[in-house]
């Protein structure tokens, strides 16, 4: 089944404790992206990757890191999480980009930073 | 700076009604306008999309109307059903890489 998977689905952590949210897709997509969703703010793009080893900032990259060492994986790293990073996070992928073909979203990771 | 303004925030219609969700944008460089549907506990899913050289696009019961001069676009859901109850997001992009979303509209279709 073609899908985007994220792990963990739920995470409660404390301020300053490094964490990684994994994202994997099995559709051989070139493009991957991370978004955060907050009530009343919609979805905001954090980082995106057009291909392996190519990543760039979205609208809200502060406090986040990403890497793209393999085509299928695009982990999101919070090196020192803070309470304002409490949010619902979505990974997404598409064949070449956001405006050429369907972007598929993962099921989401709900993160709480205490 | 919000580049895509979406209204209303929430909407309640009766089954069979035609909910309309509106979006306005500022950046004339945007060249792709998708709508996403999100059910509780799920990720957004692409519903329908339009490019600025087309004024209307229909897919099943969903229609996008696009007004380039007014920099506005809207989603109409014909013969709405309770199963259409979800949050709807408009979005806009320029180029391949970035997507800017509206804040979302929570739609409830009552039986």
C-alpha cells in the first residue's frame, strides 16, 4: 500500500530533551516536506526537500533540523524542544513537488513539550 | 503576514445544501491553488486543485471557482452529505517547493 508513515504518533517530552520524528514513504517520491498544524493557524511549512541531500527552509524553520540521506526517509529533529513547539506535525511527499502532482500526507505526530 | 485568507472559520449546512468556502490571496506569483480535506485524526488529503488560466474546475460534487482579477477562489460542495463534514484548507503555491495554507474551515453537514 502506497503511504507515508510517521513515528511516533504521540510523544510527550520535556523542554530541552532532543527528539526525532521519523517519516518514511514507499512511493519513490523525490519531494518531501514537514508541516506543523496549530489551532487557528492552519498548516505551516517547516522544511522541505526536493531530493536526496537537498533541503531548504519553509516558513517556520526555527528550532528544527532535517536531513535527507535516503530518498524514502526525511526525519524531523528537535535538538532542544521548547513548549512553543507543542503541535501536530505532518510529513508529506509527492513525486516532484507541490504543484505538479498529488501531495500525500502522513497520519500526523502529536507532540507535547512540557 | 498571512498570504492566503480563508473564510468562514466554521460552517454548518443541512444535508443537500451547498456550502461555499472562500479564499483570497495577495501574491500574484501564486500559480497553483489546491484544496485539502482533513478528517479528525487524519492527515490532509488533496481534494481538487486549479491553475489561474482556468476559471472553474469540477470533480464530482466539488467545484473550484477562480477569479484571477479579484485574487479570490472558492470551493463549492454540491448536494453536501454528512460524510463531507471535515476541515477544509485552501492553499497556494508558486513553483515546486512551498505551499501556503489558509487557516481552515470546519464544515458540519447536518443530517
